[in-house]
């Protein structure tokens, strides 16, 4: 992940080097050579994914001869991607972003003992029906919506027993599929409060600037530019729901006609097509993709 970018573009290589230096860890070697079970640890996966996204963004700027502020009206990111968006927009330095995500990953993993939490994807239910299923299944535990990704795609999170009950209930309510996800912790639910406390402390110690363009926050699905408000919303994001469907709808309502996904994969581009077909989406994550995209501008 990111190896082709580093080999093709000095700007991208510099991003990976800076992240390695900030963490005091050879994360780039782990990204390019594994082992995969170490890379997928939350504390490594989060800064790694951010590094690829920022490497693509900075390469687009350097190769295209323009800045993000020249070409974009907003930035946004899904969960940890919100940090990537803020790094690209200059709210955090790259080094601080890497360290914050390392802290975030460790804190999320430590918040709930392994095996006590779970997440499940419910496909084919409306958001309202998915919320009702989660509430019914919660009982004495925690079960709530973690990601409202697109119409008919809601991820729930919470206590393992409650989430398992919700998966059964969802099928009874007409879900096409309800499947437990292979995750290491129940992200974006009330069980993450210890991690939220850790991030409040970490974010309070980091210098933040206003982004060069507004960021659409996960927990409000609306634009924000004030650093103090961004800090508060990032803390809330740890236990709060990622309102991605509403975020794309908000962008469309502001007149946005094209979303560009920078980094590894193209999941968000696919979700955009499901949410609002009037909004175009393109994923840029390889040297070839960068060259092709720059030709379209």
C-alpha cells in the first residue's frame, strides 16, 4: 500500500518518510512488506491509511502545480479519514496527524477488552429501521448505529451479545444481510468513551489551524472551520456515529458536483454513487490514477 506512489513521486516518498520519523517507527516498511497481521493492528492501520491519502493529495498538488484551496470547496473523510482530510487542509501538521492517529488507534483498542464488543453490517434496511433494531437489541448492553454509510447500509456497534441479537433481529425485519464484521473493537459507540477521553487530552495538546477549506464533520454532517469546534467534534466522533450518507447529501445541497477520493481503495466513491447519482465520484490512489486525473483538470 503506497509503494508505487513512493517509487514514482518524491513528494509521496517524503510523506511516508515524515510519518516514519514522527512515529519513530518504520511504518512504511510494514505497509510495503508486512506482516499483514501487524499492519492491520488499529494503531498501525490508522496512520498508514492516512499517509497514503495525504501522499496522493500532496502529489496531486505538486504534479498539478496547484493547491487544495484552489480546486476544492470542502474536504471530508470517513472516521479516521476525517484526520486525513484535516491534514490535507492544513489544520494539523502531517507529523501531528500521524501521532494523533497512533494514539487514537491504541486508545480505541484498549477501551474494550477483546471479545466483549462487536460490529455488524445491516444491508437492506432503512436507517430508521436499523436504528429501531439496534435499540430493541440493546437490552442491558450497548447497541447503536456506528456508520450510516448509504441507503440500506448501516453498521451497528456495541456489546457483543447485543450486536449478535441485532443481527438476528435485522434478518427477521427484512434485512438482505446482517453480518458480524471482523473488527478488533466496537468503534463509534458509547463503549469507546475511554478512547474519547484519551483523544480529548491528545487534541488539547496539539496546535490546530483553520482548514484552508471547510471540513464536513462526521458527527454533524455539516461544514466547520473553527479549530476549537473541530477539536470538540473529533472527540465526539470517537463515540458518535459517522453520518456519511448525510455528509454526501449536505455536499450535494451546497452545489458540489464531484467528489475525489484520494488514497487506498474506492469504497467512498461507491457509496457516493449509491447516495446521490447526481454527484460524480472518482478514486485516485495510484501513479496511473494521478496522471489520468490531472489530465482531466
